[in-house]
C-alpha cells in the first residue's frame, strides 16, 4: 500500500512521506472541523434544517477534498466556504427574500458556469498571468486573513463600535489557551518536532476538556436522518432578479479559489520554474465541480480552504493530504460529537502560527519597485480588513493596473490583470 501511494501521489518526488501526509491531512481536518458546526448554524438562519446541512457539509467537503487530492494532487482541502454561506443566508434568503431552495439553485448554476470556465483556458490564463508580486501579496494576505480568524475566534481581538477592533479580555481562558497553543506550536517547530501543529491543537483541547472550559460531547453518534439532497430549485433561479446573485457567487468562488490555490501552493513551494501552478486546470475543475455537487447535496458554495495551509506546514505536499482530510470528513458523519468538542481557540492557535509563516512571503517582494510592492501590500491588507479574499484580490488588481498605467509602465501589466481589474471595478460598482 505504501509503495502504491508513493507511486500514485509522487510522494517521495515531492520530498514527503506517507506518514507525514497522513499527519498533515489530520492537521488540516482539525483546523477545518469547525465548519461542520458553523455552516449548519448559518444556513439554518435561512430556514434550512441543521441536521440536513450538517450531512451536506460533511459529504461536500469529503467529495471536494478527495477530488482535489486524486485528480489534481494538491494538499488543499475543500468545504462550504465562510462568507459564501453568510451571503447565502443573510444576503440571498433573508435580505432579498428568496427561498433557500432558489438560493441552492443559484449556487448550482454558478457552479456549472464555474465548470465551463475551468474547462476553457480562460481561467487558467487569468491565474497564471498574475504577477509574482501579487501572488506574494495574496499569500501574505491569506496569512493575515487567517490571523484575524484565529484572533477573533479566540477572543483575543473583539469588535469595538469606536475603533472597529480592539483587544478582548486577555486574562480570560480563551485568549490564554490560544496563546499557549501558539507558543507551544512555535517552540515545538523550532525543536524540529514532527506534527507540532497537531500536538498544539490536541494539548489545548485536552486542557479545555480537563478544566471544563469545553464540553467533551462524546465520540460516536449516528448521522442525522434529515436530508436536503436535490431540494434545490433551479427553475426558480432562472430569474432576472437572480442575475446579480449568480454573478456574485461566481466571482467570489473564482477569486477565493485563485487566492487560496496560489497562496497555499506558494507556501508549499509547488509552483513551477515560471511561477505557475502545474495541473491548474485539474485543480480548478475539482473546485468548480465541488460547488455544483454541494448545491445538489444541500449546501452553499464549496471552495478551497485557506486552513489547508495548516496541513502544508505539517509537511503535506501531495494530494494524499487532501484525501485523508476528505476521509475524515466522511468519518465526521459518525464522529460529529468529537469534532464539535474541539474549541475554536485550539484550532485558532494553529491558524495563528500558520499566519505568521505565510506573511513572511512579503520578504520576497522587489522592494525597490513601488509599482510592484504597493499593490501587493494593498491586496494583503485588504483581505482581513474586508473579511474577503476575493475583494482583497480585486482591490489589489485595480491598484496594480492603475499604478502601472499612471507610472507610464502600462506595458509591463499583463492583459489579464487589466481584465480582472475591470471585472472587479464593475463588481464593486454594481454588485
């Protein structure tokens, strides 16, 4: 089995091992397990059954992750996206008054359009034309985005009506345990301990259980019987009022995925000599197919997850990492109590550590060229502050194109950058 896995996933060629890939897959799952609870909680606000969405979330994450691992051989896991689920519930259903069945239909249509774009050379051309500086900025931006997710989940950073954000009460258990886990992970990594990220998550979780700060809800239970399979209303989504909804879903999915693929692959040193992603078309097809499949199962858009960076830092370099994560999502149908017992500050410690590692990609910028560095930094800063990878990318592209043009160096800007900049300018204006 080991020899077959090595051959199928090119594990040794990628300077990894089966054991390391398995640990990385477990690490990624632990960092993503929160979605099995959070996604049903958000979509239930739109009138969907919590248990039905739980099943759809686990199955969609499993199918998407396994597809990414088997067909594209990338250590990137998928699940229903944060942000997309909020837009689904609060924007489409509550805000615009559409039923969740129609909203699922819109997600399905956007997924099909995504598949068409992925099959055509358009999207691969767009992504591979992204300048190196913006790729580095996107990787750092994802790191900053992970940091704000981690710090807010651990109550280190809280909202403030006067200053937008501020420190929480750092003497309370959640911030203390998050920082304990972060320090432990960093120290173990410095000592060269394999699986440092996973050890940190498990130690913080064990302390939380032992002290009663988090509830140990058990290990095994039967999956919920409710199902949202094939409950989508595609005909209802073919309405002029849904056009902007479908376009918004498509844009978010396209550029969220682009940012995640580029950012995580850059951190894992998986780009080729020209700075492009090999097998990109397969990765895009796996991601777009997962969105369409997720809608059929009964959940909002499924996308590549930035938390995959946690598995990359644990040593994951091939698709086996994603396959292991996918298998664990399937198992999560039966071990939901265990997954729900991991407190957010335990996974937050891992995400904060990964954020620190990803942000250092800014060091590789050509700092003497302000036309390259300024847009990259704008993109990086915009992601956490807008709480959107896609919007941060768009703002960076618009900045890059305008600076190059006004500096009299417009010819240095690839045509794809102008195209993406115009698309996002129209999105910010009309969608």
